[in-house]
C-alpha cells in the first residue's frame, strides 16, 4: 500500500524517521483526483494501474475498447476532459457502497478496500456509446464478455484455480455421460419387447425354477407400469393370477396363504418378505440378570470361541451369536443358568409390559418359560409371578427353565386361560402371548407354508378373542402401579392382530397405549375394506425383511374400569333368553296338566277292567288257574313300576332347588308313567 497523503497544497505532512521516507516526496494528484466540494474521492493511482493491466490482459478490440483519452469533436482541451476512468465492480459484501449514478453530484465514488480486487468476480466497465454526446445517459455498464466474445474461453481459465478447472472438466464429462446413458435407456425401452403371458401348456412345460423366477420379475415389471407394458388382451387380474401361481411354485406356498400375503404387502415388499422367510434368523441369547451381567457373559463366551455382538441398542440383555466353536446349548454358562436361548422378537413383549418389583403378574400362555423368566428377572425375584399354560407336557419345560435360571417367585399352573378369571383375579399386569398360525416364523416351521387355511385362521381368531377377554377380566383397573396388558402374536395377518384388539376395545373398558418400543412399523387402522380403531396405530409390527427378526405383533392395553359394558347386542340377546325361558315354563306347565289327566284316565280304565273281569268270573262261576296267574303277574308288574317311579321322584326332589328348574325332567317322568 502507498503512503496516505493529505490533499492540501503547501501543507507539510509529518512523516516518521527513516531513509526511505525522507527520500519520498509528497504525492501530487491532478485536480481531477482531488476531493471535490462534495467530499468524494476519485480513483487512486494504483487503482488506475490495476484497471489498465486488466485491459491489457483481456486484449480489448480497438473498436469496442474503452477510450482512455476520450477525444471530443472539439479536441482535448485538458487532461481532465481527455480521460475516462474505468469503474471496478464492487461486491455486495463491501461495507462502503458506491454512490448511485443517478445522483446529482456527478462524481464517481470508489472504496479504498483492496480486498474487493482479490475476489474473482466479473468486472464491469463503463463503455462509451457510439453517440457523440458525453452525457451519463449515453453510458452503458457491461461485462468483459460483452466487450470481447473471444476472451471468454482461454482467458477466463487463466484466472481460475487448478481445482476449479478440474471441477469444471468433471462436470462437463458427467453431463456427457448422463446424456449418453439417457439415450441408451430410451433406445432399450423402445427396442424391448412387451412381455407376453404364457398359456397353460407353456407353464406346464416350464423346465426349471430359473424360468419361473424370470417370469416373476417380468410380471412384476409389467404391473409396476401397467398402462405402458400391459398386453391389451389380458387384464390386471390375469397377471396377478399368474404371479400368484408362480410364487406358489417357486416358494412352495399354498394359494390361500400366498393370496393373503399379496393383499398384505406391495409386490416389491412381498418378494423381500418371501426371501427373508427362506433364511434362518440369527441365533440370539438373553442374559439372565439374576445370576450375571451381559459384559461378563460375553467375555466368558468369547474366551470359549464364540463370535457374538449385542443384539442392538434397544436391548440391554440380548446377544446375537454369529458363530461358535462349542454348542451354545451345552456350555457351562448355559447349564449354570447364565443365559437362555431366546429369539430377539420374544424380548419385545416383556419390554413393552415393563414389569415392576413387588407386583402380581400373570403370564397366561407361559410355555416354555422364556418370557416368564424374563419377567422374573426384571422383578428381581420379588412379588408373585403366575406362569400358566394349558398343555400339561409343555408346562414341564417351564418348571425346568425356572429351576435352571433361579426363578423363585413363581407359581406354575396348568389351567385353561379362558377359565382363569373364575379362579383368580386382581393382577397388576398380564402378558398374553396368544397361540397363532405362525405366519411370521416360517423360517422356523416350514410346514406353515402348506398347512394353513381359512379354518385355521378362524379357529385361532376365536380362541384369541376369548383369551384376550379373559386376560382383561383378570386385570385390576384400580392397581396403583399397573392395570396393563400386553397382547402379542408371532403372526403377520391382521385377522389375528388388529381384529382381535379392535374386538376387545368394543367389549371391555380398555384403551390402547404406547408400547414404549422405539422401532417397528405402525399397526393397521384400515386393511382393504375393513376399518379399525384409530388408536391401533400405537401398536407395533415387526417383519423379517425390515428388522431382521421373526414376524411379530405387539399391542399394549390399559384397563380403566372393572365394569363389563353391555352392548346393544347383549341386551337383545338377554331379552330373547328371557322370552325363551318364559315359553319353556309355559310348555312345562301344560305338560304337567296333560300328564295328570292321563293318570286319571288310566286309573278309571283299570277299575273298569277289574269290574268286567269280576262279572265274567261270577257268570262262569269258576276261575281257571291260568287267569289267576296272569292277574297276579300283572299286579306284581304294576307294583314294581310304582316303586321305581317313587324312587325317581325322591331323587328329583333332592336334586331340585326350588322345584322350578327341573320341571321339564318331571314332565318326562310323568309321560313315562302314563305310558
């Protein structure tokens, strides 16, 4: 930077010491560069030099080159009129702004900030117009590219950094490659033949599964853009039917189950689900916190040659085993009860239940004891845990696991869960892992592919509804810490999940609450033509192709009243029952009256017969021995019948309570007596 000088003639400026400064003279500026009366400054000497250098670099053409010595028609009278100074561009970041050209001062202002010159920005020049007038209206502002069209090529590269040049070159190549790829794609689309649906004979003649797989991909491609790729002779249902048959052939499912999956998933997601169901899920184990910690267990198993990792951030007790040099189910740690083999999805219901210490908790379907032992570990062996299962053989596995894992706060029962409310109620929390079709664990049980049909789903649906209502009845809505129920299944079908929970919301005073699980997809609130309660979006679904665990469903319910609501249908049913009972009582009364009349008529007939027999004997005078014997036998038979009837009447009196409920049985006895 040059020295600053005051533009005052004849006034000495003090300078610091130094040989160089002493030799320097005060800079002298022409009057045109001095401050005007308005106080605005002109361009400095260095600014002028920089402007000239830029003009030389750009090689401005002589026709369009801005004149440095602007000659008017009258000639150059002075230096002030013979020079037209260039205006450098000022960036928007500058704090000092140039004065507007529309101002009346008529003086061009510039900033002294030299940083604006270091920024690679497009420069602007003040170019004289072709007109002879020197007014400001005849001046136009343009870029250097406007001054010289040829200078925009190689000259602009000189000012760019090497990395900027490389970036521009890469962008140019990328644009060319994208253009070529787009052209090639358009050519392929135009050249590609439309997929044609094969006939039945062609399907039967299919030689390998690879052809079936390719046909599946082609059909899905057509269905993804059906309007363009379709065959006009066939409808969408034809393509779907062929896709269903090919999927059943390739993955070995029955048509019923495959149709349900096609209704549940999109086509792309359906293939992912089917592929994931063919692969076994990773082996996972759960640490038993009653005896050890996960860190110590992991270190012990690693020392035995087991390759493992934590199952995820969502669990503090799960470990996933990738490989092992020893059998996982026979290590000393397993036999000591430090862990149990348990699927990752089986940890979710207990996490949603969130059991607390010193509570009464019921596991209605506990076998083989994995979830129940997890509950006991979270309770720290306090409170009471009821582990129930209807299968007497499977309940033995629960007892064995409890002994090995050190669970001591449990009561093991073997009762039908639907009858459990009649035995015991008032639980703080209830876990119901209901029996289901197992459509989410196809990788474990391959028989599900072909063994399930509509009747199986309906049977499971009815059983699950009854168990869920019984589990809700076992809960205590007035519990200080609980009143919660978790319903879970290992199925992905809505008939066994959302339908069952929606039914319970209508029949009991419960509501759906947050499960507390941070991951998983939301439950369905609408499925095809069916609509469910909006709160069912709080439930969680888990799939093997998205979460790498068995297909699972988890719902958490909160009971807010112990009263059982009566719906309109129940009231109608009760009224019908009352009417039917009244009709039955009337029928029984009529039968009793009829039976009495029959008895009287029978007794009168017997008297008449005896009188006739006496008259015949008197007329004959002598009775034969055979007639006497017959009469004696008849009397004996009548006596025995009378005794039997008396005994039956005595038994009825003992069984009757009030004598009104068993009137139908009385009428039957009376009828038998009449006969």
